[in-house]
C-alpha cells in the first residue's frame, strides 16, 4: 500500500513538474522588453563600450604629457686609461730662464738645470678607471609649440567619436531587433491566416464530399476542392517553417534558451499620416551618426594639421639631476645636484615636417569630401525609406476594400454553394483571394515598420521608434469580426509626432 502511494506521489510530482516546465516554455515579450534584453546581451554593444573606454584611457594618457617626468638612471664605466690632469713644467721654468738671462747673460749652468726640469710634466689623477653612478632625473616641458594642446583636443574628439559610434551600434542593433521581432509577429499572423484558410477549405471539402454523394456535384469539382485543400496545407506547413526560423533568429538575438517559445505581444502598426519628408532630412543632417563621426574626424584632422605645424617651434623644458650614489667621481669635480632650462630647436629634419603637414592637409580635405558625400547618401536613404512607407500605406488603403469585398464574396459563395447555386471553383477562389489580401496587408504593415525603424536609425533618433509603436493603427483590425465595414482604427492618434 505504501509503495502504491509512493508511486502515485512520484508520478503526480513528475506530471506536475512537466506541466510547469511546459508553462515556462512560453515567454511573452513586448518590443520594449526585447530591446532591453538585447541592450544587455549584445556583444556588438559591449565592443562599442570598450571602444569608448579605450578612447577615454587614451585621453588620460595624453594628459600625462602635462606633468613632469621623473626617472632614476644608473651607469657603470670602465675607461681604457686613467682620468688625470697633466701639466708640463716648462710653463714655469721658461719665465725663470728669461729672468736669469737678463741677470747673467752668459750663464749656462742654471739654464741647463732649468731646461732639464722643464722637460718633465706633473700629473694629477682625477678619477679611477672604474666609475659608477646612480642619478635621479626630472624633466618638465614648459613649451612645446602647442603640441600638447592640440593632442588633448584630438583625444577629446576621439571620445566623442567613440560615443557616437556606440550610439550608431545601438541603432543598428535596434533596427535588426525590430526587423526580427516584427518578422516573428508577421510569421505568427501569416500562420493564423493560413490556418483559417486551411480550415475553411477543409470544411468546404467535407461539404463537397456530401454533395458528390448526393449527386449534386461531379467528381472533378470534388477533386478541385481536394487539390486546393492540399495546397493550403502545404502553404501552412511552409509558413510554420518560416515562423520557426524567425523565432530562432529572435531567440538568438536576445539570448533565450532554445526550449523557450517567444510570443511577441506588440502588434504591427502604421500611422495614416506622416510628417513631411523635409522633416526627416533636416533631422538626419544634424543627428546622423555617420555624418557626425566624419565631422568629428575632420575636427581631429584639423588639430593634427596644427600640431604638425607646431613642429617648427622650439621645445623648452626644465630639468634637474641629483646624484644618489657615485663611485670614483669627486664632489668637487661633478656637483651632486644640477637644475637648469633646456632648449631644443629642430632646424632641419630632411623635410619630414613638411611631408607630415602635407599628409595632414590631404587627410582633412578627404574627410571633408567624405562628410559631404555621406550627407548626400543620407538624403538618398531618407527618400528611399520614406517612399517605402508611403507605398505601404497606399497598399494598405487599397487592400482594405479588397479584404471587405473578399469577405463578402466568401460568405455569399459559401451560401450559394450549399444551395447548389455556385461551383467549388468560385468558393475556392474567394477563400484564396481573401487569404492573399490579408497576407499582403500584413506584409505592408511589416514593410512600413521596417522602413520606419531604418529611417529613424538613419536620422540618428532610433529611440523614438518605441514611442511610435504605442500609437497608430495595428494589424488587429484584419482579424476583428466584421459586421459590415472594416474597422480601421482603435481611436488612438495616428499621426507621428
């Protein structure tokens, strides 16, 4: 009995845990939650963060040139000969000889002795052949012609460029996420449409079997319905496979376990009215990341040109030296502590400065041309994306009436077929046209959202997309029950602000 109770308890626990695991495999995510996850998990953004940190560290390294440099140096010397002072004695005996000649003109004895003494030299040793010293040195440049100032400006510009690069990477990651997120949402809706079409054709096929048995339709009509149903099943399976691919892509981007099934709850949306195209162009010229980076690089190139020109100026530095330890060097010969001011002025270096100035000037001109070209490319990109959004809105406007018409046709032909007043071909055509119109509308929604995400990223304001997604008309009206006219709005403001 106890064994039976234990077995039942174990089975209940296993079933309960399996049910909990099954419940945990579905993860509902809004667009905002997905963006938050990808910002935390994206390696692309982490690399961009490291680039910002590197630029900040480089700025700190360049600022170090404003401080004095202190070092300790040591040396051991072994000379080939002793260091000494040699003084010849004739410089002392020659004046004595001249004096003796003035007193005793014919004297040879004293003169001979002085000549013999004058042939010798006196030697005084100053240092031994083995020398050693340890010195503390300090150098502090006080004037470099502006090199440190321009280098500091370049470092600050590098930090700004790295931050813009980080924003650009974030915009690219967000655009990819939006496309992947709404691709999954699109795939779910397409599967839903395909399932509705398949169920309708399956029901129509069962009706055709009954009518064929009663002799109201022939075998060819029933086979046509069967072929259409099988084609709808194949399209449904294809849609499900594409849905699995879209779900896998999004799961990889936000780093979710492969066993988790993601359910995107933010619907596709459109805004029936758009700001003028000139608005997006004006924003893109000021905020586009690529143009901003090129502008910053141009400023850095200008500072580099100025720094190259400053090489013509001399370098003035304070210096000092203090001997910590010495062997063989006397204090009266070499002082232990020395302070002074040094000047270095490079007058000729083989035209190296002129070549650097020429290269810096060419780099600045190239960046200016690249900036203007990038601005033109941004205008072209805005034109293209804005046109895609308008085309999507035009398609949706045309498809609304088409969907309403096809829904009415499906209702009428189903009823007529049941009464023997319509053929199977007419019913299948109505179901197929309704499915195509709904899928085309969903694709128009997706094209609009993808174009809007790319347009905002091009304008340098990708963070505005999440705000736009909260307003406008969603794709839910395509699946809402229709009493007559198509419901096209939920009452929200459909204008992009």
